[in-house]
C-alpha cells in the first residue's frame, strides 16, 4: 500500500456516516447507523486491510484482520518507537505520515497541503468523528481558525510505500452550456480553489448548502458561491432539492444523528429510536427538520435521519 492509497482509504470514511467512540468491542464497526471509530483504531483497521465502505458495513472492524500485514496493535505512544518518529520539525512532513500526540493519546494522518485527516470529538462533538483539520508550522492543530492542542511527533509508517504524488488529471473544461447559473441553490462537496484555474488550493467542504454567485465560463473550476468560499469543479456540485417527503406535523421515528442547530454548527443531537413530530422545516439549511414534542425541541435532522410513520 502506498501513502496515497492509505490517504484515499482514510478519506472513504468522510463519505460514510461515522461518529467518535473509544473502547469496547465495536471498534471500527458499523453500529447504530454509523461507523464507531476513534483516532488510532481507524488507522490500524485500514493497515490491517479494512475499508470504511458500504460493502463492509455488515462485517466487524471494517472487515480487517487483526495484527495482519506486519502491523502491531500500536498506541500513539508505542507508535513513536515503531515509526522512529521525529519530535517537532513539521516542515519536513510527507503525505501519509502519521501524526502523534502522546500527551493526549491521539493520532492522525497528514494528507498534504497543510491538512490532516483525523478522528476526534474536537470541533464537532464527535459527529462526525472523521474530519479534516489544518496543521501549523509548529504542529498547531487547527480547524475553522480555532486551535485545539498541538501535534508532537510525526513518522513514516514502516509498512507503507512512500511515493511521490501523481499529478491529478484535471477535470474536463466545461462546455459553454453551463450546468448551473448564478442564483441556483446547490450542495457543494469537495476541494475549493483560490481561482477558477485551480490555483491556491483552499479548504475542503462537505455537503454544504449554498448558492452560485459567480460563473467563469471555460475554466476548470468555474463556480463560486455565497461568501466567496472559493472556486469548485462542476463534478463537486449537485442541485439542492427542497424536502417533499416530510411536512410540519408529521410523526417520525429518529433513525440517525442530527444537530443542535439547523445550520449544523452545534452539538450532536441523538434520540435514535424515539418517536417525535416535525415542529418546523427550515428549508435551505443543512439540518432542516426541527423535531420534538410538547416538552420542546429534540434536535434538527436531515431527511434521511427521520422515518415517517
């Protein structure tokens, strides 16, 4: 497995429902509607041959084989010795290196361009657990401008083949007949760039509801959206569709996680298995369905987290 294979397999978790959890026998298994993952076991599961993909949901531990491929059951502390990790000196980071924090028992993977993929309850409250953060020049661990601790070590995983990156194949330039126009409400999911030709890679966004505000015809990354977030390829955009299946007053069963805010910027809302009613629908927001009962609001949920009764 190359370092880029490892990164891509870890990124598969970003496209699956997942939540942070540590301990017990369900590590890296799909339970209660999502992958139950923590920082170290998620990486070990991949190194032991597991994959966080829909086909592996029925299998324990993402289908991996414990202690296979010459990989020990390491902790962040023991991984320092196994990888002969370097303390500090983060200017020499190579994509696919493991990042370690022995003082807090934490691990992540450097994926290049100053970005880290890690499973953590920081910033999101643990749902989702797998997320992209940034690393500062001195190991600062940052997301959305807020620092939570700092990385201490980095090292190359002995069983990984570290290779130079293959230049990505640029997307086919869009035809003059553009799929989206200014004012279209869309969902964006992917890499943003500083200009429409793909320069200055910026943040990666996931399932963000927004509106097309600028179109650069004939460029590789022709769309920009509300707030001038950055330029994006057409392949990373899907049309936004208003909810047609749920209505205010409907009785529903909660079958997935939600959020404490319709904007998705608060703590995780649970209640899986509870029966509630739709109190209000905030169309255009990531978690549009306000759910609760006579005592108050339980949380805000996406359509697929609710089963109409």
